[in-house]
């Protein structure tokens, strides 16, 4: 699933539903997605038309009259005299001597109840859904949260709760118990609310990392639980997987962004191009990729000096990755870079002749900056624009199954790039010359094509 | 060819005023709400049950429930439409659990062959209600829920998410998957019909 496409489809359907646009107007507005959008929009329109239904002519006035009669009756009741629901004498009267043994028995019952409750509270921590102590466990969690103060501490506590929910699913799996709808819904809801808060500007790095690890682990666990998922919970399983996948994607982007921002020294940046750092309108407008890509300045040669670093650990807090959809306004010609870098215009133009590395390509220009990115139809590749302390970045990630296995982040202001791959379950920054040994050839070819195209113009 | 627009009728503040009056028991305001929402609630129930008689009964019951609950409605939680369709959804689910879905006596017709030359393009696709009902059966429950609220009722993605207790992003994903699945179902039904149509065409006229 491509979030940008989801958003565009949803926006078009909303506009059509509200009568603000026709299908054809939507297609004209998003020419780069027109082929994918058209059949979906037409099916949706046909579906909406098919659902138009009216009750039988005699029914509607009769039903309306019955409804209004009920409303009038309710109004009449509401206006009638009111009496107190309970008349409690105050001060309460103490029981007489005859009732004192009963009072003592009641006190004993209360004592036994309190003792039992203490035992339940002490042992409820390892309870699983379906266990009679489980509601006590959840109640205790809520009570503990009430006494956690400070935004960071509360968020950390919530991450812990999401981790606990995942451990419960694992516990159910290890005991061969069925996974029910509420269990999966709870898991998805907890994760979703954490992902929504995924804001590196205020989130400590270790919490982003924990969310990234949590979502990765969730996907592993959820992939294996299907046989135990109850029939009516299949949709919740799918939803939980979607939430985990999206959450992991955002966490990886946030970590990659943070890591790429904390590399101020020139030599620490993985890859640069000849024009990197000094994009000018004159140079870009007339340049060709072959003219700029000198052998001794190839990405591989430069990248060999880059130390390997773990993207997920120790980066300084940075603003949230703002996942801005890349609008593809129709443009007959590839645009020339603008001369006003303070207000960069962003455009994406499909390049039908470029089939490098076996995929289709588009040219993205942001003011003076340009690079080639996998075209929208390349479902395995995700292209996002991220905004952080160091300005705008372009994130290009390859999705392998339900997670990213390779990504490149390019800083728009300088054209410098860093490459990140999934190694041993964590996302790590690597020199480009190690890329071929870590991910399959075609993926590496795509990343190199991106790197070679940075500020190389159309 | 556009999606049928939901009854827009009122601006947000006008609706707010009516709802506030209805909360205090104003019969006229309640009547206005009924008129405003009856077609959408009816369409929703009809899409879910597939039966006119059932849709009429259930819709009436939903409005009676709305009457009972409207005093507790609070703006800060959800918009009125989302609140009402939560009631509608809960009631239909409980109704179906208790009574089961009355299946149509006659078997549902197969998909009508699209006359467009390219079935994938679906340029002039037309679906009858029965075809839409049958197609929805090929979707997952969550996808069907989204389709009913988005295309039978015309709720926004945001309100649909509130009714279903999901995030907007999930609703968008489910919406996309549902329509893509419907597209495949239609194309597959079309391709199944093609050989039969061809055979009929090739047979000599008697």
C-alpha cells in the first residue's frame, strides 16, 4: 500500500461524493496516477449509484408520524412533575442492638474480600486475556498510569503497555489459545496512538527506537498467529498488521531522518555528487548525468570512507518526519529549476524513457534540486518528503514484505545522501560499497541510479 | 456519472442548532433531524440487509433509539452524523445476530456483462443493487463496513473512522482494498461470462 496513493484516492472520492469534482476532473488533476485511479473511481461511483434506495411510498409518512408521536410523548413526559429518585435520610441512623451481629458478619466479609483482592492484585500481572484476573491487571495499569507524571514518562509507560499487549499475544500463542477480536483491536489501538505521537521533536531517541522495535516485533508475531485467530477477528488481524507496518515505516523514516541530520562533517556523509552542496540554476539546467558523473566521484568511491553507524541509536531529537505527499502536477515539459531557492517549487515528472534497474522512473525537482525517483507505479518503492531541523529530505525506501530493507535519505539543500539497510533486525547506516553484500542487486542498482541522478538535471 | 451526493441540506452551524433543540426534546427539531437523516440511515440498513421490509423496520427502530439517546449526545465527542451511525451500526449488528439476515428467495443474478470493450477500464460500468450486494459478500467484514458507510451513506472518511472506531489511515487503506477487490471481482465475473457470450454468438440461429 502506498500512503500517498491512499490519500489521493480518498481525496478524489471525497470530492466526488461531495459533488465538488467529477471522475474526469480527478483524473486530470492527478495524471501520474490516472491509470490506477480511473478503474477504482468508476467502480466506487457505480457502487454509490447501486446503493441508492428508497422505502416504499406508503411507509415513509407512516414511520415519520410514529416517530413524531414518540417524540411528543417524550416531550410530555419530560415536562411532567419530577420527583426525587431516592430519598436518603440524613444523618443515617445507626442499627439497633439486634442488627449488630449482622454488622460484624459484614465486616468479616469485607476483610476477606480485601485480602482476596490483594492476592489478586499481586498475581494479576502475568494474566492473559480470558483469565479471570485479566480485568484486574488492566485496571491496575490504568491506576498506575494515573500516578505517572510528565509527558515523557507517560509516553514511556504507554510504550510499555503496548509491549505488554504484544507479550500477551505471544503468551496466548505459546499456550495455543485463540486470539480474539478485542485482543487484536487493543494491540492495534495502542500501537496506533503511539505512532500518531511519533514526533522526534519531542520524542527521545530511545522511545522512537522502542516504537520501531515494537512494530517490527509485532509484525513478526502477527505473521505467525493467523491459525489461532478466531474467524471474526480476521479483519482485526489485518488491521493490526497495517498499523504495525505503517508504524514501522514511520519509525524507520524518523530514525533515518534523525541519523542523517546528525552527520555534520563532510566525510561522515555517505554519498555526494559532483554538484552536491552548490546547486545552481545554470549548472543544473544544462547538465547531463554523464557529463557530471566522473568516475573518481562515483558514489561507491566516496562511500567507502563512511563509518557504519546504527541509525536507531543515540541520535539527537529532531522534528517529526512530515510525510508530505508529493503532488504531481501535470507538466508537459520537465521543469527548469527556479531561481528562488527560498520558495522551492516541487514537481514530479514521469520519465518514460528511463527504465534503469528494471523499473520506471520520475524526475523530482524541488527548486534547484533534482533527482530521479522510482515512479508511482513501483509499489515496492516508497518516496516521501521529510522535514527536519536540517531542512527538507527525500526518503526513498524499498519495502520488502512488510518492512523496509533498504532506504536512502537525501538532503535537499546540499544533495548529500545516506544509505540505510535492515541488518539483523535493526536499521543501520552503511557505506554504499557494502550495499551490494547486504541487499539484492536490483535494489542496489536502483539506489545507485538515484544517487547518480542527484542534481544531474533531466 | 457521479456518486450520489449525501443530502447536504444544512450548514454545520444550522445542524448544530437543530441538534441542540432536539436534545432538549423539541419535536419540530427532532422532525427536522428525522427528515435530514432518514434517507441515509435507510440506505445504510438496506445496503446491509438487502431487504426493503427489513430496512424499513430497522430504520424506524434506529430513530426511536436516537430519540431515547439524544439527550446524552455531546458535541465534544463526535459529530452528530457519526454518533447517529454508531447507533445505526450497533442496532443492525444486534438485529442481524438475533434474527439472521433474511436471504432473498431468488438467487442473485450474475454480474451483468460490461459492454465496454476493455473490462478492466470499466468506463461505463453499471451495477444493480443485487450486484452490489453480491459483490460486497466477496469482501472482508471491515471492508464491507467501510464501503457501506462511505458509498451507501456518503459519510466522510473522518466520520466513517469515528463510527467504526478506527483511524482515518486505516479507513483509507480498507477503502482502497475494498474497491480494488470489487474491481477484481467485476473483471473476473466479466471474464467468466465472456466464453458463454461468445458461444451464444457463435451458435447458428435456429
